């Protein structure tokens, strides 16, 4: 009997739950912070039309130009943070992108922290529902696992001047606040649910359907608990009060109720295949395809061959007026549900999702790692209907995006939600799951992910240096920035210019922002998703000199183009900046 008791005690001592040491988790967190900072300072960086729109709006916020800062497509919270970041560098144009990159690094770390908070709240919710701590991952191990997954996903897709990191952070925090509110007693956590959801909405319009889905699934899970339903109503009231000012403003601008135009426009573009750029009231130059189009204030068509659209006037602001407030110029373009087109888009978006998961095979391996050590989703993982509701939320969000348009960066929050909830709710039937070998494997996985991030930054830094970029001096693209600097010396601030070809107009129009010019006219950039090169537009200009007179009639000072080759079609074009491909045609 005594021998049997001794063996039992030894067995219990052998399988005491082990957690990652405090020193190890601090090293992992410090490694994530260092890699994020190094990537911000030295990694690759690409600007596009979205980038320029957010920078222009941040300038409008700085100048208290609220009419220009608020529109129904680009929401103001991220540009406001951009303005604060640029203020730290004295609003010097040279360090504008440096400020943006450091802001992105801070937001990336906030995203990782949000995943850790979600993991803690989810596990405490499980414990409050009667699941034994011996069946779950130790909290410190769980937090490190969540941080690794969040950092890896964020470092791949959330490294550009876009609000996806910010909105993802607040959406994850809203779910964490909801789980915390269901765990403890009190009203403050419910207020936090509404606050986090509202901040997400002020970052991006998708947060509105996200919040509605979250409240719906939570209500469905607690349909027989009136007290919880009343508190969900309180969180919804807080959300409604905080988002109402923005909804009222953008609805007034559009003349009808709207919570944002991004989803409507994406559906018209990608499902109905309406021409994305240069909306004008001429079927030969712009086609809505199967979408409905009754444009209220389209651009002015100056020439059909080559196609030249003009977007000047009192409602025009920013470096790329057409794109900085595309909800104005495209007002009246509405999507139409066409089953076959919708199914085709869903198939395409699901292929994008599959490719995204394949490219993130490390995360799949981390999930398999837990399963190998005995942690799996079992019946015990669902002690409350809210757990199933929490898993349904990201799946529903991915489905919403798949019906309209999906990019990997849009659904990073959903992947992190599912991965973190999986780790927090997975249970082990035996205490073998707490063996030290699991902790060692997680530390090794963290080291591999961090080394991957460091190696990527190093490779990108070398490539950027060979291309003439000097990030620490504020120079990320010498060709684009030198073109902007030369244009700034040639033309006064806010002068109107035209762009020609997809490369200069949409792929990277940062030159216009850097020069302080307004790109109010667009020459021949293609239809739909088709792209036209500057060479094609140049040839058509040569064949129709009257098109140049139309541009001069609008006081356009020059046409800027980035050619695929090093020679334009006419000697009248002059070199621009340090690139052999940039040219401008004085008018």
C-alpha cells in the first residue's frame, strides 16, 4: 500500500504542469520587438495610390481641413495617427515614410499584444466554465504561442501604410473584451466591448458588420440569459453612440445613409467588373459592366483617344484627387447581385485564401505541434456555446470578404482569432501535454520565426541599398523621390499635373505627394483591371495633338510618366529625377 502511494506521488510529481520560464518568454517578446523595429527601419517598403491617399488625409487633419479629411472610403483614425507620427519628425517630408514605418512597427506590436490579451481572456473564460487548468496550456506558454503566430502573420501582410493592422488590433480586442465581460461581473468590460468596436470602425468600415456579427453570435449563444442580452445591448449602445458622428458626417456627404462605401465599390469592381479607375459619363471611355451606374459627379472626359479624364474643381483635393476621395467621383456606382459573377468571385477568393494558408505553413505546423503533444479540440473544449460562437465569428468574416473581395491582409485578424482560440480552448486528456518538451519546442519555433523575420529584413535591406535607398536618411525609393524633388523645383505647390500610364498613376504616385502637386488629369491607364503602359499613351498623344490642347485648357502644367523602357516616343519628353524611366512633358 505504501509503495503504491509512493509511486502515485512520484507520478504526480513527474507530470506537474510546466510553463515556459519567465526569462524565456521575455526573450521571445524582446525578440519580436527588435525584429519589428529592424523591419521598420531597414525592410522593404512599397507605396501605392492607397498610401498617398492616407498621407494626403493626414496632412488635411494636420491643417484642420476636416472637409477634405473625412470621406466615405478612407476612415480618419489611421491618418490621424499618421499625423501624430509625422509630428514627431517635425513634419519634415524627408522623414515622412520613416514616421509611417515606425508607426507601423508600433501597431504591429500592438497587434501582437492584442493576440496575447485575447489568449488570456479566452483561457480565463474556459477556467470560469469549469475546465480544469491541468487540461489547458499553461498561461505563459499559451501567450508565447499566440505572440509567435500573431507576429508571423503580421510581419508578412501588415507592413504598409494601410489601416489593416489598426483595425485588426481593435477587432481582436473587442472579442477579448467580450470574453472578459462574460467571465467577470460588472459593467466596465461591456463598455470596453463597445469602445473597442467603435475604434475599429473609425479605422475601417468593415468593423461595422464585424461588430454586428459578434453581437449576433454572442446573443445566439446566450438567447436564454436575459441578463447577458441586456449587457450586449449596452455594448451595442456604446458602439452606436461612438460611431454615430462619423456615420452622420459621411452620410451627409453622400446624401443618403451609409456606413462606408468601400464594400459597395469593391463589389462593383471585383464582382460586377466595373472599370475601377477614371469614372466618366461616357460608355466608350468607362464601363460599369453589370453594375448600376448613375454617376452624380463623374470626371470630365477631355479626350477619347487617348483617353484623358479630368478630376479638378472645388471638390478636388490631395495629390491624387480621384483616388483620395474616390467615393465622391464614383458616387452613383452601385453593385448588383449576379449569381454567376458572385460564385466566380467566391471561387477566386477561396483560392486566394488557400494560397495564403500555404504561404503560412509555419502557423499550420505550430497548430500541429500542439496536437502532437495531445492538445486538441474535444468536447471539453466547448463548455459554453460562446466558444462555438467565437469560432464562428472569424469564419463568417472570411465568408463576407470572399463574397466581395479578399486579400490576405484583410483576414489576418480572422486567422489570428482562430489560431489563438484554438490554442486557448484545446484540451489534453493527460498531463503529458504539460511536459517540458512542449515548452522547448515552442521556444525553438519562436527562434525560427524570429530568424526568418531577421533574415527577410536583411535581404530586403541589401536589395534596397543596391537600388539606392537609404532608409535611415528617409530615402526609400530614390527614383520616385528624386522625380518628386525635381518637379517641386519646377512648379509651385498645388500646381495641377497629369500622369500617364499605370506605373506613374496608380502603381506608385508618391512622386506627386512628394512634390506637393495635384494629379488632376489621368492619361490612358486602361480599363477595368487591364493596365496600359506609358508607351501606349505616348503613341496616342503623338497621333492626337488636340489632346494636349485640352490639357492646356485646364491649366495642366506637365504630363509625368514612367516608361517601361528608357526612351519615350518623342524628344519633347525630358528626363526626370535619377531614374532612366521617369520623364515629363512640359505643357
